[in-house]
């Protein structure tokens, strides 16, 4: 299995603190050492850093830990290979273009014997079940809305339906974003925390490191952090329920819209 | 206008020396300071580093200059904005998936008033003529060969035709690769050099820096470097002819096949 880390904010924020603890799980505090990756949206633009090396040994991960990139939508992943060899093309997150926007996807879980038919639009480059599932999701969205991105209210049930179909095959926790909306699906393990004023100090589980967000933020900032398991030991994380597809925007879960 | 740098080799090679001189043109020895990017293929996998900052001020460019990434197909670009604001989504190289492979593209030139109709498969995310031209090229290849990547002999004339159509609109120097073949089109300025045994020392134009490739290579290595203008002052670079679409594979131009 792998581990997921996501961030969605109302103002561009760096993820250095969370990534510090998260990337330690790539071979130091945990055994997810078959590669890693992180995607940052900046407006419609998107940059992805990937490496097939364990995140604790990767010079690129060192760089990302130290260089604050400010983004409103971040998706990170550390890999423990189940399907597909250890190779760059099998590292998450994956990216494709749909409706003139980049879509980015990372998966934690395993879809055994998943062999979808060849899609019309999207084909996997690597050999993971995850990339194939991502292609099927985008294909479904594209064919359902050929004219362009619909409202979230129309998109949500279609995404929910294809997610349910895939989650019936195996464990399917995922993070998915187009830089506008941030979708999270929990199959087994996914939790989140929303940090907003009044801000306090947070202490990492995987490193003895504390940050006082009060010193780094303004009162209107709001940041949601989503992770396979909580990253801090002095804050209350909310588990996303198994089977739940939760959408974040501007650092807030949009629970009220869909329940 | 912008500047292009490409590398195609028979064994994975790092581009640190060439990128050192090339990236100096992003605001130091030349005025291409509206962003930069570089793509590295590693097998079917591909990683891209992008920044909207000038390459001489970019911590990510610093990292790429110092960290040797070994690749057989590299495409780099420094940008002087003509169409599209200075923003991450307008930085080259661009990437899309076609036939289960990543395709990467960078353009030097300008296609004035280029407004292609909306494509079925590929849409631009940013606002450059370059990304629109890339989408049109991939759309044309995809519709011509819906079953998958054809032989180079079949692909070449289709690519040549769509390239001609685009080059009739304006200046259209480009580098394009899927990690297997490396296509270069010269509209006005593009030169290359093939380095192979016996290797010698090379001295950069843009920095006082010399590398003796004899110390870094094995006798069977072969590396083609392609650039808008020559990067070294003690080697003989071959200009690609205006109107020529030249394909490289394993560090060699495949002139004999298509002439």
C-alpha cells in the first residue's frame, strides 16, 4: 500500500511542514520506499516532482522539503509497489488534460486483476492499476460531459458512480484535483484537518518538529490537510468515512452540498 | 522569441554542461527571462521541471544545473513571452499522452493570430500559440493513426505535413519527442552537434567553462545536442536547414531515411 497527502487552501500556502513528516514515511518511519511524487497547482498551471527513489534518499525530495512552493492544491504520494515495477512511469501523481485543465490523481490501495478495456481518450503509460483507474475516471467524465466541465452538482454524482464501481474491485483511497476542486475518496483510511484562526502550534508524529501556525498565517487563511493517517499528534483529525467522496474548496469540505 | 535545447543519446546521459550555458541565456547572457522548463525521459517515464521565474534566478534551475539526471531524450526551453502572460501554465515544454506514451513539445518562434478550431482530443491549458500548435499536431497524429503509433516511415510524412501548415503561419522551430524518437523542426534557427568517440574538450560560449568529454564517456557513447544557436565555441555545429524536419534516434540524425 502507499500513502497519500493532500492540501487545499484558500490562499497559496507551502506544504513544507506536512511534507517533512510525510516524506519520512518513505523509508524512514515507514516502508513506502518505491518512489514518491508531489503535484502543485499554481492557477491553471501545475508542476509535478517525481522520483522512483525512496523519498528519504531522493535529492529532489530534499529540494521540495526545503524550497517553499506556494499552492492552493497539492497532491503527494509515497509508493509501496503492488502493481507495476519501481519505475518513473509508475510513480504517482499522474496527470492528464481534460476540458482544457490539468487533472492530477494519486491512489492508495490495490485493485486486483483490474483490466479495463482500452479507452478512447486516455491510455495508461505505466503498469499500475492506479493509472488505469485514473484513465477510466477521466474517460467517464469526458464522455458524460463532452461540452466541458459541468457544475460541481452535475459532476459529483458521475464521479461518485464511477468511484463506487472501482471501489467494488478493491481498496481505492484517492486524491483528485483539477486545481479548482479537490476530490478525496476514502475506501479504508483517509483523514483530514482544517486549520484556521485561531491558529495554534502543531507537532509532527514522524519527526520531532513543531510549527506555530499563528506566526505564519493571517486570520483569514484556511488550510485543509488530508492524509492517509494523521501527521500530527496534538490536533484532532477527522476520519473520512469509508465510501465517502468528499470535495474540498478553499480549504473547506463541502459536506453540506451533497448530504 | 525563445530558445530551445535538446539532447538525444544512445545511453542515458546528463545534460548539466549544456544546461549550464543554456540557462545563462535566461536573463544573464541573453534576455529570455519569462520562465523556463526542462523535460527528461527515463524509459517511458518523463519528468518536467518548470518555473515562471527567469532561469538564472530560479532555485529549481539551480537544482537542475547541479543534479545530474541521466536521460536519453531531453527537451529544454527558456521563454521570452510573445503570446500568453508570464505564468506556469505558459511555460514550455508541454506534455500530453498519445498512444500510451508521453509526448513533450517546446517551440521557438511566433504564430501570429493562430486560432485553431477546438480539437476533439487535446485542448490548451494556457494561452500560448505554442501549446495550441502542439495540440493540433497531436490531434492530427491521433486522427491519422487511431490504432496506435505507426512506423516512423508512416508517421513522418503526416508530421511533416501538419508542420508545414503551421510553419506557413509564422516562425516555428520546435523539439518534439515521445521518448523513442526525437523530432526537430527548423524554421529559422536550429543547429546540432553529434559527440562521439574520439571525444574531446568543449568550451561554453555563455560561461567560461570547459568539459573534457573524453573523461566522462565510454567509446560507444553517442550524444546529439540540438540548440537554437551553438552552445560551444570550439566545436563545429551543423545548422538544420529551414523547412527541414529532422529525426534523431540513439544520438544520430536519421537523414538517410527521409532524403
